[in-house]
């Protein structure tokens, strides 16, 4: 068992934390193939070892020892138009790999523990191959990965779970504009945080609640370096700070077995972007996320489908002011986390008595957003407005071993 855990962790670290456009802000809609195939539901729907990061209280669904290993091939499609006569520009950051390893173990009648490494979030664009001055040849990449050790205690249907987490983050922003080349190289940070969860099972109904604490990340020289030239020209009143705190989340959910083979699930959570340092400087707001999923399961085989809606967190700033127009440019050019609606599907099948394969397909419908940037029109940075179109597709593949 110990050797298996070491191999799984080493494999995940070798894949690394790649940047990607996650679908609720910069967060993936779900972690693990089963959750992602059901629209990201995970607060009241037990998924074995996967639940260690989603709702640690549901780790109590592990029957013995379970290991899930896999990853997501993530393919964002981002098109930017500054409306300055240069037409539509395509971001080359269109293919990413996001690893996941989850281990769960029942060690007594009531006690459970696990370990896992998960690529949880990220975003980025790449306009190095575009010649339009309005894209500034901007390249951005935010990468986030979490190492967690979930524990859970269950008695009489009530389960309490806690996951201490070490988060690794890396941020890189560089561009060329106004005769200035901006880029400090990759900045990294490590911070501790935690997830706390509750669940209660009574008959066919499972209820769940989670709280995810904020994570105060800081990337030296990145945000201050990127906003510094705009402050130097008086466009911004001062450079922004280098804090980029991952926001706190609070959520509730349930799953209900309509029959032995048919299950529905629903999640609601609020993500506190508007309270997080860094994000609130760029005018992000708190958002609500709703997810619904369905599962048909018989004899180890399963079919799943889901839908996820998360209001996009970027609030348009006042583009008739230079500061507001600059914020609008940074958001839509470098961090266009604007998609809202996602359709998902997936399946599981046994390969042996102990080994099964899980697959999830996700698609985020194209979202088109246009912000006012008129205060910067004529400076060579943008036209009277800028616009982004963003859609996503993803494939998650996972092997799960029970013993």
C-alpha cells in the first residue's frame, strides 16, 4: 500500500501543474472523472477517494482501500478582438494536461484517511504569434496544484471530514507594449489551507456541506510588474499588489437514489472572488454556481450526465476612465474567465473485479463578452471596446483500483 501511494504521488508530480482555463472562474467545475461527468456535483454525492478534495466527509464512502489516478486533457478556445481594425486574434494556449491522484483508506469501523494531489485551477492566454499591437503579445499563465491528506469520521450516517492542504501556485505575466517589455519570469508560492465538510445519509438521501478556506498566495513582481507601466503613464493610480488570494467557498448539496440504479444530485456554492485580494483589484465579484447531475449504475457499469452554471466573475469596470479601461483590457486579454454554461457526460466500466475505468467529457458553451475601453482608444492598446469569445472542451480519463 505505501509503495503504491508513493508511485501515484510521484507520477502526479511528474505531470506537473499545467495552466488551463478552469470553468467556474479559474476553478475546475469538478475534480475527478465521476464528478466532472455529472456537472461537477460533489458536495452531497459520494465518489469514494475522489471525495477527499471535494467533500472530505464523503471519504466515508470508501469500503476498503481505493486509488484513482488520471488526468484531464483541457482545450480552451479563446478569441480576442480589440476592435482596432486588426481583427480577431487567437490565443495559442489551447491544450493543457491536468493531473489527479486520489487515495482513500478505511482504517477502522468509523475512521477514514487518504492522500491526493490534484491540479485544481489555472488560466492563461498566449498571443506571442499575433502581430497586432493591441494584444501586446501578452502571455499569462496561472498554475495551481494541491496536496491534501483528508480524514473523516463516520457514525450512524453522520460524517465529518477535514483536509489540510498545501497549495502550490505559479504565475507568469509578460507582454510588450508602449515601448516596454514586461516580464519578471515565473513566480511561485506555497501556502497551507484546509477544506471542511459534513455529510448525513438517511436511506436514499445524502446531504452535504463544505467550507473551503481562502488561500493567500503572493507572486513576487508579477502583478506589480504588469501594472507598473500603466501606473507610470498615469493610466492607473498605482501598481497593484502581488497578492492573488484564491477565494473562500461555501456550498451545500444532496444526492437522492430514485431507485437502486438511478441517482440525481444537486450542488450550490458561492465563490468569494470579490473578497479575495488581487481578484477584487481587477473588479471580480462573488459568484453563484449551480450543478445538477444524473447517474445510472448497474453491475459496476455507469452512465452519467450533468449541467453546470456559474455566473462569470468579471465585472465590467468603467471604461470611460483610463483606470477602468485598463482593468477591462487586462481581464479580457490576459484572464478571460467568462464561460458560464457547461454540459457534461461520462461513463464507468469494470476491467477486472478490482480495476475500473472512468471517462468524462465536458463542453463549455461559447460565451461572448464585450467591455468598454473607450478611454484608451487611440493609444494603440485597444479600440473603443474589446471583446472575447471563449468556449472549452475537455476529456478526463481515470483508472480506479479497489482492494
